[in-house]
């Protein structure tokens, strides 16, 4: 089966079931490139756009940490566990703070800093 045939099959499946919308080709499926991501972000209202941008940054950082086998600080995990209890504005603020903290933490534990985990 070619990749085009697979995409068509996934698109058909996406139309068929409620969970199918999350498959490639579905309404909520993965985006193929950064331009698609930016276009989708621009469709969102401002508050939702800020939240989506910050969560995407957090996910990118988390993925980087996982790929380099660097454990997320416990403080970050505790704060993320309570994020659903905050207002949308507070969530965006917390995510910004966490992203900044993670960047600083990453710098502190990088090979260049001489510190080890």
C-alpha cells in the first residue's frame, strides 16, 4: 500500500467515526508542517491562540527533554498537575513561566555548564 493510499484510507476512517477525526486527514488530525500550524493558530480567538502557542512550546520542550533523557523538574510536574483548576489567563501565565523555567533549567544542566544531573 502506498503512502497516498494510506492517507486516503485514514481520511475515510476519519470521516466514519468520532475518534477518526484525530487521525491524519481528519478535522483534528496532525498538521503536516509549521505553516499549517500557524494557519490553524490564526483561526483561534486571542486567548485560545495564546494557550495553544504556550502549550505547543511546552510540548516541544518536554519532547526535547525526553529525547535527551533529561527528567523534568518535579516542581514543573506539580504545577502542571494543577493547571486545569486555573482560569485561562492564569494557565497561559503559568505555561509562560514554566517554559521560561525549563529553558533556564536546560541551560543549567547542559554539557557546557559543567553541571550534571
